[in-house]
């Protein structure tokens, strides 16, 4: 059985976003959405086997931004900065999946 680890549950009162971070962090915690630490409040400590992954589905607008951005010569890092919560690696993988889906639809 996996070993449980301690996590802390926080709430950002500014943007009303709740998030979980490992409890071993001894520094001040910033909100991952608005990058503010002033309005962040610790709600409780949790013991989890693994952290909760905040995956959200890709929207059509994000897909269009990625395809247009690549056509205009933007890098994955530049595109990820305009897409909130998306890493350059996830943008690259999404573009590969879009192209693969287009190739399969065309066959």
C-alpha cells in the first residue's frame, strides 16, 4: 500500500481558487491562479496517497490559439503564457494531438 503524505489545502480569497500543496513547503504559499499570497488562507491539512491533479479539458478557443500561434511562429513557451494554467509541454502535446486527429479525419 502506498505511503500517505501530508498536504495542505489553501483558499485564495481574491480569486476564490482552492488548491493543494505539499505540507513540507515552509515558505509562504502563492495562489497558482493569480500569483498572490496576501489573500491566501490555509483551510486544513490532508493526508493523501497522491496529490489531486487539476486537469481540465481543452477548449476550442485554446485549440485555435495554439494552431494560429504555431502558424505565426510563436514558441510553445510564448503560447503557454497566454493560456492560463498550461505548460509549454502540454501545449506541444496538444498541438501534436490536434494534428494527429486532423490526419485521421482526413483519411
